């Protein structure tokens, strides 16, 4: 999407133009933007929406993530939310995150995240959510806009995860 980050550049990568939803264009997640030429980039670069201009994937801004994490190579886009880290899969290769070294490193983020109430989720085909934790990956299916993920904790360790209606109160 962008090419003017401080020290890194999108170069040949255009994956966010596929995996991200763009509200201003009514473009759903996981389908190519009609303005994207996967080889040449954005065809309306001078006039692309503000949300495209503002977007920076985590690889672009975090130099601790080396070249193998570049979305064009990894086949997923890393983003952040209020809750933590999101791994947004290319629907053409939805299991790319399970390959090494990715899976082990993503698990490490989940382990250290548990100490700080930071979650790591994989968003894959059809909006399916997988919560990665210290011991296992919880496949939670599709989480609707009126739903939320509830983690059951033992100390800081996640021992279960479920999806409930957003209006449902926490269990005591
Ligand atoms: S996914 Fe990241 S590196 Fe790739 S085009 Fe988008 S912002 Fe640039
Ligand atoms: S408008 Fe341009 S930058 Fe935005 S999603 Fe489409 S191709 Fe990508």
C-alpha cells in the first residue's frame, strides 16, 4: 500500500491490498483491490484512500522482523489491534503461518504476551480466528462483530477460550 516508511519500503509487496478490508472502497478482506496490479502496485496511488495511505504493516515499522517476515515472502500480513498482534493470512496460502520459523516465533509472542495480557490471533480463510497460546492453538471459528473472545486463565496462562455474545457478562 505505502512506500514511504522511515527505513523500509514495500517494494514488490502488495499483500495488504488483498488481505485488508478497505472501507472507503467497500473492498472486503481477502480479495484483491480492483486498483491493485500485484506486480506494479496501486494504480491510483496519487488518489488512494486515506486508510491505505495510513496503513503500515508491522514488518514495515518493526526492524526486529527481518526479511523473511516481509508479507510478500511470509504470505501473511502482521498488524496490531487494541488487544495485541494479528496474523492476517493470504487466503491463497492460509497455513503459511504454521511453517517454521514462523509458528515457533508466533508462539513465543503468545507466551510473552500472556504475561502482559496481549493476545496473538491468526485471521484466516472466511474470517476464522485462531487464538495462539502457550500450549495450543484455539480454533474459534468466525467471530462476528457482535461477539467477543473470552479467555479462561489460570494465573496468566490461558487454559481455554470461547466465543460469546459481546453483551454476555463475564463469568465470575
Ligand atoms: S503488507 Fe506491508 S510491506 Fe506489504 S505492501 Fe502492505 S504495508 Fe507494504
Ligand atoms: S487503493 Fe491502492 S493502496 Fe488501497 S488497497 Fe487498492 S491498490 Fe492497495
